[in-house]
C-alpha cells in the first residue's frame, strides 16, 4: 500500500474549476466516508480551501487510489472525472509527504509563506480523525506535518518579507502606521494589481476597505470578494475618501494623474495632521509627485516598492533554504518512524519470548523451592525480569538502528528467523517499504490514533 496525494490547486486549475470542487464540511465528511468504506483507500485526509483540493490517501495502489478518490470527488461535486484528471497532480511516497509539508509551510500558497494554510491542514486532519478515516500511519504523518509547519513559522521569517509590489505596498503601510486593524484603506482600480493589493489589505482586517474604479461593476465584484465597499471614480468622491483614509493605493496607470497635489492638499485641510500613506503602484504614475510636499503625507511609487522587493528577495531565498531544512528534518523523522514500524512486531515478540521464558523458569523454581515466601518470590521475579530486559536492551537498540540502515523490505523476516520467532508470534504485523517516491505499508489495518 502506498502513501499518495491527488489534488488540484491554483497552480494547475483555473479559479472557475476550483470554485466547483471547493467542498464544505459536510461534503468533506461524505468523501471521507466513501473512501473509508472502500478497500482502495485505507486511510485518508481531505484538504479543501479556496485555492486547493487535495486528497491524501494510503492504499494498495497509488494509481487506483488517486483514481478512486477523484471519482468520489467527481460524484460529490458533479464535475466530470476526466476534467478533474486534466488539471490534477499526483505525488507518491516521500514526494507526497514532502509536498504536504511544503503546503503546511505556505511554500505552495498564492501568498508565499502565508500561515493560514497550516490551520486549514490541522482542521482537515482533525475532521478525518473524527470520521475514523485515519490510522497509525496518517496519525503519525500529519502530526509530523503540523509540527514542521509550526517550526517553519517560529524558527524562520518565511512569508514576512514582501516579494511582490502589491504585498510590499501593504508592508510599507504597516511600517508607517503599525497594525492596520483600525485603519481605513482605499484602493483605486480593480485590475490585476489592484486586486492583489486589495486581497493583501483584506488579510490585515482593516476597519474599512473601499474599492474605487471607473467601472462600478468591477469595483463591486472586487469589493464583494474582499468584504469591502465600492464607489465610482470621480473627483468629489476621491477627495472625500482622502479625508477619511489612512492608506490609499492607486493602480490604474491611465497616463494622467488620478490624484493631484491640489486634491491631496484639499483633503489634508480636514485631516488635522493625521498621517496619510499613498502607494502609487501604477505605471504611468497615478499620483502627482508634488502631493508629497506635506509632512503628513508618505508617498511611495513603484520604484520605491520594487526596491523593497529586491532587498527582500535575497532574504526570502535564505529563509526558503531554512524552511527546506526543516522539511528535510520532518521527512527524515517520518521515514525513521516508518522504518522502525518494520521491526516493532519483532521487538514485541522478543520481549514476549523473554517474559515467557521467565515465567517458565519461575514456575520450575517454585516447584523445586515450595518453601519460598511471597516476598522472596517477588524479589526473584524482579531480578529475573531485570536480566531479561538487560539482555534484550542492546539487541533491540541494534535492531532499530539496522532497520534504518538496511532499507531491505525482508529485513524483519531475517530478524525473526535469526531469533527463532514464528509467524504466530508476530502480532499486528506491519510491513513497510520506503523509497524515494514510494512508501508501502502491508497489512497495516486500521489502528487507533496514536497519543
């Protein structure tokens, strides 16, 4: 059985399709139930956000499992399976685990390094746990994934550096004004750049967010998406917006100034020195440079913002390498756990064999020395068990270390034969194979969540 992930994301599928396959909680539970009741997928977790739908599965075949998972999604959403396959990607084994960790760290998100996805993956795992869709393998795997995501957030500054002009604009506004939760934001324009900036501003949860555009319908569409208000682009309205706004971003670039120095000065008369951040990301510029003459106006144009982006790119590259190191640690830890599961039944059987021998010897001793008191029996039993455990301590440690180094799927059988263990003694036999691009678990069954 193989670990796999099949999914669609903003990198592979258009927004129209992502909207159709976006699953609510009830639909996710339905998909998990369908997967759980099949023999094709033994364990599963479904991650559904506005930018991705991913089904993580464990089953006899990654190909059959991913096909079955998409078939369930197709039936649930009404989207043809062939359409889903056209935009889908599949990862297996180590590649699937590494992909999940990159997602949890925000490295596969629209906004690089964003932190919301970690909570969404945690919620997805919790939901699968409630539905009984996970077992020992996915319980361990997703705990490791969440741990890696937390480490990326706390040990690195991934996602904190602005590497796009629109995001740099938001970061600059925060540097001047501090947190934007109690601030009023005005975005002039409703095109691609304005839309990106509006989404970034919306993530800061400002007091108000107003979209101003020549075409009111487009302004309304963007405002609806980001939870703001929409107004038409006209002089009187802009001046009113300037009087109330703390941040104004303009991204029209029509070749003539949208905001003139005279308009800004008129608005400032009613502001009583309250600072105003103006971010002009348009080319040609939307804001007359002389608008920055007032001490309370902070005007930044696209050159200023691109300078911030350039300075941050090098830092992000450094942080990205740090996150990849954290992910490497996570993959290695999970791989080590998988390898140890190969020999866990052998170790358990060894301990059971040792305890059985102790019981037999103890019974023989009591027959020969019937006069022993209860206290004397307990002392002898304690010391005999100590001998058993001391004899097994080094072999058990070596068995675990050799399992990690071996990579041989038949290693457990070799150990069992070496110690004279028979099949009947190996309870809950778990066979694991781990290769780059492939992880296999045979006869794993469903097991309770690990504590």
